C-alpha cells in the first residue's frame, strides 16, 4: 500500500509533505491529520529543515473531509466529536504557527478543511484550474475550526460571503481575495514553487522565524506605544544575535552570508 503522506527532505533543507490519496482526491481523515501533525512537529524541531512545501498528488489538492470519515463522525458521541474537532484545530494551529516558512502547491479541487490548510501556509501558489469552496453549510455544518485562519487570509467581508454561499471560488477570485499568492500555468507550477523556495533558502533561518513572529504580534492589535516599544526591542535583540551580525557583515563585505 503506498504511503498516504510522502515525506521527503532534500539535502538543502526543503521538506516536501505530499498528500498521496489521489483515488479520493486527497480527502483527509483523522489518520491523515495525525500524520500531518506529526510531520510538522518534527519539522519544527529539526534544524535541518529550512522550508516546508505542502503538496498533493493527482488532479486535486484536497477534497476536504473523507466521506467514510464523515460517516464515522455522524455516529460519534459529543465527546468524540469534540476530540476530533480539537485534533483538526491542532493541525491548523501547528501549520499556521510553524517557525519555518511554508509554501502550498495547489492544483484542482481544494474544499472544506483543505481551504484551511492553504490559509495556514505563508505562501500559496495555484494553477488556473485550482478551485475552492467552503462547502460545510451545504451539509448542515460550518467551517469552524478553520475559521480563524481563513478569515485572516481573505478578510471578514469575503468570509461572510463564501462561508454562507458555499459557492465555488475560481483561482482568479482566490488570488483577488488573498487566498492564493500567485496563479501560474500548470507547466510553471513546480518551477514557480522552486523559485520561491530558492529565495527563502537564501535568507537567515532565524531571521525568517522572527519575521513570521512579528507579523503575528503586530496583526493582533492596534498600533500603540506599547507595540512600537516591542518592535524596537525586537530589532535590537536580533541585531545582537550571531545571525544578525553575520548578515550585516556579509552585506557590508559583499559576500554570501554563512548561515548556521
């Protein structure tokens, strides 16, 4: 039986997590969620991992919840459903707050919880045939556990429309509302992802981690004197790290930095 989540780490630190259930359009269940959580947790703790690419095999990125999984959930007790929802929430939180840069490689159908996965990645590159739907209301549900991340990705106004209409969102519209970072032809998808990854690999590992953290910090509140003070301390702290000193020295000496 082929592995349902292919995990491949390249010598230069690119971890590719490929959902590999093309026969069900990469729909995921509780077992796949656990596989993803475990792989992301390992990536977060592994200094050899510089960048994470989330991808899938076949025609679709992911059709969302697996039908057999949904059937099982329908007969679960309240406590079991609570635990199941908590696991999906943990997956989204783990991906969203991963300290390493994350890139989603998106093609074809991306429905339900899979929209959450894309929203949790730092960068999402899609093809013109990528299409999205927050279709939970069609079956009497709501996109609850993915909501914090989808709303931050597309904004409140767009969320109010697409959470309630469950209409299909084209790649062009997904780009316009911020769900996708870029749309490229299918032939250029891997080249574009690789180009972005190469750009990320040139940058300071801890610097990128800090850059992600400052985004989360400042996005959460108003621009107050306290926030400004925190940003001042933030950059001063970075300047006193070995990486900060190496980056500045390399720039002044016009040489490639030696990141460690």
